[in-house]
């Protein structure tokens, strides 16, 4: 077992029995299900550095087509992770008490309008290449612009698969969409979309987002 595997397991154990180590989007993370429809993903802790700080995502839902990031907290020191998660659980219970207890209600709370993505990313472009030299380039953006969305950024996942950041061509509701694998998430601004991609994906040249 590698040092970073040992460290993330030790951190998980120190947080308590409600936490477990799992893999989300090809990253080893610490996960906790609140049991009320909300759950947290603790990212950035699969590392051998004690100084690395965590990013914690509060999610609602656990299926590809009906999950949403409700809140993100960043730069959390290891010793404050448990406290931060407890605060997020209180926040999730407050949302439920205020009636925000479904994907649609939380989407409207965050974005102001509901868009149906129940179809997932069935129209995502997949191509098969033979050999080892193929790499996506910025010129491939046009290939991923479709159905009223313009691809503005083309990134890559850890397995080299494309990550598409696109904007809806609607002046009244120009939301942003991030598609990768079989997941599809929407964001109100470009900054929010890229903030989600940071630490998860890289640019096509391998550099950090």
C-alpha cells in the first residue's frame, strides 16, 4: 500500500465510522452519506503531504442524472475537516427544513430555472483511435459544440478522456455545462464551471486548470 493510501485511510478512520474511502471521478476521496439525501465528498486528501488542504463538496443525490453540488468549501486544513463536515450537515438539515428537499427545488434555488438533463450525456461524442500518438487539441472544440451549446474549453480527465466545458447559446439563460464520461453538471457562470474542474481535470497540455 502506498504512503498516500495509508494516509487517506488513517484520516478517514480518525473522522469516524460514518466515513469511508471510495473513488469518485477516478479520484480516491473520503465520503460520508448524511442519510437525508445529502452527502459530502472530501477531495484532495489522497496525498502524502500533511499540509495539503481539502476541498469539500456538499452534494444532493447520488445518481448521475439527479445529483447537484449544493455548496463547496475550499482550503480546509486536515484538523478542521470533521468540524466543516458537521457544519455542512447542519446546513443540509436547514435546507430540508426550508423545503429544499429535492433535486428540482435545489436546482431552482441555485440557478433560478430548471433544465432537464435526465438524458445524461447520451450525445457526448466518443471516438476510437488506434495507436498511441493521438491527442485532443483546441481545434477539436467544434466537434463538441452541439444542441445549442458552444464548447469554450476542452480539458481532459485522468484517463485522457475529454472534458467539455460549454455555454448555452441563449441570451436569457446562458448557463455553463461540464460534461465528462457519463456525467453532466450545469453552472451559472464560467468561473463556477472552471472552479469545479480545478483539481479534477487538466488542460490538454497536462497543466493544471
